[in-house]
């Protein structure tokens, strides 16, 4: 099969106002946001920090 790209839009970089990652918890939900374009590099360290910070407690 063949396809043609009609439109491609990219502008979203998942970052916060202070450009730092944030780990937030609310009962059974943990959110890790703001890794920007370096998320694939920072993710292991941020998850380790989250786990050491008490997510599993």
C-alpha cells in the first residue's frame, strides 16, 4: 500500500514553566511530567528518584 502525508504538525514539547521535571502524587496516581525532549534520557533517573521518594511505601 502507498500513502501520502497530507499534513504534519509538531509544536508540543512537554515541559513545565520552570523547565524542570515534576513528580506529583494523588492517592493511587503518580504523574511524572515535564521531561521535554530529553525524556528518553532522563526517564530512568526520574523514575528512580520517584521510587526512592516513596511511591512504593
